[in-house]
C-alpha cells in the first residue's frame, strides 16, 4: 500500500480517473502476454480503497487485460489470500505480505519486482515448472 501522503492527495482528488488512467507497471505487458501465451486463466485480484477507485480499476482491467477473467476486488486492509484455492492457484504480486498470506493458504506465489524483471520471470518460470505448467 502506498504510504506517500502527497500521492494520496492526487489520488483522492479523483480516484476513478487515477485508477482508470494508471500506466502499466514496468514489464507488466510482457508478463500478461506470457500468461496468455501459456493459455493460463488470468484473474486480476486487486485491492481498492473505495468505490470510485474500484470502478476505475475495473475499467482499466477491461481495457488493458481483455482476455482476463472478471476481476476480484478486495477492500484495502483485507487479504487476497481469501481467494486462494490451493497449490495450483498462482498469485503474482508486488507486496511481500500478500505473497506470505497466499503461501500460508497453500497457494503458489511469486513476488514480482518490476525493477528486477529477470529475477521475477525466473521465479515465475520456476513456479510454473514446479506445477508442470507449459510442458
């Protein structure tokens, strides 16, 4: 969760617009393309701080992740791990707490660091290999 009060001032002016107009994370398009090429179902799970943000985020997902499933919206402060169905459910997330909670629920989780794409893709490939994905 972003703790920068100046950024929250910008977000809070128009949370819908902010969420709907966000740029891709570095290497996010490449990651999405890889998942689609492997024919994996992509279900975005995203935290949201309020209804307007959620509406904007859904619009962004519809525009930029057209082959994904309907997103799961999780109110900020709640755990994404509530949606983990077991080992074959893979969470790719940039927040260590989400990774830890997902793994505690028995799921497979990969910490995504957009500043270290080689490492992130290597960890993702290892997770896929362990699950027999892409063979």
